[in-house]
């Protein structure tokens, strides 16, 4: 079941998705964190952030919309209050980071780099670039590459860049961050969506729009992972609507080397470990000795 994401060795290819598993401690009563390939913690910024006002989550027909607004305790509090707990477990810890400027991304990366027990950084480039009128860093290949380079220059840890699907050509963004030094890419982040209250004729979310996740986006995520996997040479991590072992295996077959489980954690706190066991049973039934044998075997 073991796989490698660049220099990062995982005991199995199943990770949690940032923002859906807290800082790990919130799920530790339900899930044996030792069984996971990696825990990806909630996104961290340089300073604590309160997030958006409620309501900020809305269930949809096949998933959910969220406009939490990147609420987090800040990098300093994470290092002193949350990381010591995660060090107890035999699993990789990946810290998702974001900023509003290139310098902010670099500062967060630098503060995390010397801490014991952090194995990689995941860079959220879906954030608004405040100096460019709020345009997402990940919507422009040059901006995404510049963020990647800023983080790479500030850390010796492996750098995974998490890509936004709200672009015309996601593979072009992936190529740009690969050229800038990214060790891997994860995709997709949420799709922009809207939900309307027909009685008040107002949005259900205070922020008006939110990010759509869950089973509804899986076909889109699967298509984008396939496109990117054949355009870059760095590892691809598949994210988006993975609820079952079968879902996870689809992503591996189209070229992902690992997967992240997100919205499923809200529905079933045991989703990650059940997916790992389901994948193991699939390999056993087909007498496949190494999970890497199925990665990238898609035949269009």
C-alpha cells in the first residue's frame, strides 16, 4: 500500500483533505491516526483569522457549499497548541498554508520549516491576491509559479501546490508550478457555487458564494486529475468527492499517486480508514501485490 509523493514516503495513499479534519485532534477519538497515510491540517495563515460570518455552510443535493473563510488559529498557536499532539502518531503531517501576499506565504513556510514533526507543506493558491484586486493566485500561471518559488525558497520541506479548478486550463497552472519547483500538486480545491433561498430571494450563505465539495464534483475532479497527470512529471494527489474505496481507486487509475478524503469525513468520521481497508481488499481480491501497479493504468 506504500507510495511516494516526491521525497515524501507514505505507508498508504490515503490522506485527509485540508479543512475537513481540523488539526487532527478533533477526529482522534474516532480514527486511529496511525492508520492514515498523512494528516493534512486545516489551512494556516500568519495571524489568526476569524473567517466569514455565519451562515457559512449549506448542504446541497450531492455535497456541500462552504464559505468558512479560512478560519484558523494562526501559525504560532498551531506550533505550540496543536503540533505536539500530532507528534504522538506514526503518520505524516502535512500543513496547508496560505497568504494574501507572496511575502506572507514565505513567512508562514519559514516559521513551519524548523518545527519537528512537519513532513511537508501544501500551498493553497486559491486565495485572493490582495494586491491584484482579489484575483486568485491560482488563476494565473505566473502568480501561482511565483507563490511556489517564494515557498520553496523559504523551506527545505517538500512543497505540494493545491490547485483551484476555477480556471480554463488547470494543466497549464500545474506545469507552471512544476517549473517553479513544486514537488507535487493536489487537485482539485472546491468549485465556486451559489445557493438561493427562494422565500427570501437571498443567498443561503452570508458570503453569497461558497466552495462546492462532495460527490457532485467527483467527475470534474477525476477529469482534471487525468489531464494534469499526463502533463506533468511530478506526483499528482487526487481530491474531490471521494467517499468510497472505489472512488479512490478511480483517481489512482487515472494517474494520481495518492488521494485526499474531505467532505466524506463530515458524513462518516471513519471514512478514511474504511477507504484504506476497502482498497486493501480490492488489491487482495485481484492478487495485486503493490498498489503502484494500478496507478496510471487508465486506457482512454
